[in-house]
C-alpha cells in the first residue's frame, strides 16, 4: 500500500452521501469505506436530513437535483437544525455560476462538479476544511463563486466590488432536477 493511501486509512471520518443515483452513492460509499471511513447513504433529501440530524458526520456530500427535496433545501435544513453542522459539499452536475452561487447561499461549504474524480472525493475527506481553501486537479473540487458572501468563509476571491447575495424563497422550488 502506498504512503498516501496509508495516511488516508488513518483518518476515520464519518461521511454521509445523499444522492438519488444509487450506483454513484454506493460506489462512493465503498471507496470511502476502503479508506477507513464510516459511511451512511440516503437516496433522497428527507432521509438525508433525518440521518444528518440523528448522527454526527464530519462531511456530507449532497446532490442538488434530488427528488421531493432539492439539495439546496437539504443544506438549509441541516444548517438550520444542527448546532454544529458538518462540512457540506454539493456534488452535482450543475456547473453554471448561478448554480454555484445558489449552493453557497444555501449553506454549502464547497461545490463539486460531477463527474468528480475519486481522488478529489478522498482529498476532501482526508483534508476536511483545508481542502476548501485550494482547488484540486480535475473537476470543480471545492470551487467558490466569485463575489459571494459565505458566513463561514467570508468574501470569496474575486472582485474589488463585492456584493452580498441574499437568498430568496423563490429559488428553492425552481431548481431543475438531474
């Protein structure tokens, strides 16, 4: 076993994956379990929120285009009802600047664009919050929108004239489903 894999095996993080793509969710679960993580999986938003509030997770990966409850709504519910919320990472095919902005408004700490390389998933699990401050190679690992305020991260990199985006009720229900 190489040194990088051995170091990862020692991390033992608790991870929740919320994704309606069962093959993807179970594949990620197997990958992270091989690295010593405890992993739970939910295939819809309400079940994901229930698990997130009943258990203590270090990291939660959430698909945005979930049935019955969008990933945005999942993030808002977890942030609202959890005094010490985990790292929340959107893992989605939604890659437009508006999608990234909406993710951060909903309370996500990072926005990963599918397909996310397995090494990028592992990096986020191993490094935790440190992985959010630098982008890995490949898909949108931990990307931050320009000119968006996050209560946890402050102003993201970008403009000399930053604006604070306010969440509004209308954007939760109009998300397309993937």
